[in-house]
């Protein structure tokens, strides 16, 4: 089990294992394999120390991953909320940001259904 960018990667193909790092998807993983000239279908445990070092250096130098990426995204959302733009207000209210309908659906963003009680009739 190799440790790259602070993440313990499982013993899978290099392309698949790299996607366990937050901020690296399939296409980025393929590009990293091309740059390091490592066979993407090679198992992670079969890599020697030099190849693992190449992976580490390219990821550290060229990609924002894990903590850096999470903090940058958080700061971007906070900036939107601070300036009071429409997207910031939607983030603050916990509603969909990108124009989706909210009359029905959008349960993921809103959370569990909140039922409204009926009005009682006056006697």
C-alpha cells in the first residue's frame, strides 16, 4: 500500500488507485501516468521506489489535491457568501445554486422533508 499526497492507496491498477486522491479523477490519473511514463495497468505494489517518487513529485508540483483543494473550495464558497451575490445567498440558505427547480425535488440539498401541520378549524 503506497502513500501519496497523505492518502494510503489500495493495491489496484495505478490509474484506479490515483483516483482515491481527492482532486484526481480518471483523466488526471491517465495524464499523470503519461508524464511519468508508468504503465497505467501496472499494479500499485509493483511500482519501485523511483516510480512512486515520480508520482509524488508530479502530484505535489502540478496538482492541487486533498487539503489545499478542499480549503480553496471552502474559501471560494465563503467569498461568495460574504459578497452577498445570488450564488452566495443560495449557499447560505442551503438551496441548489445552479438554477435547478426547488418546488419539487432538490431533496439532497434541502435535507429531509419538513411537513407542515394543517390549520385547526375554529369551533
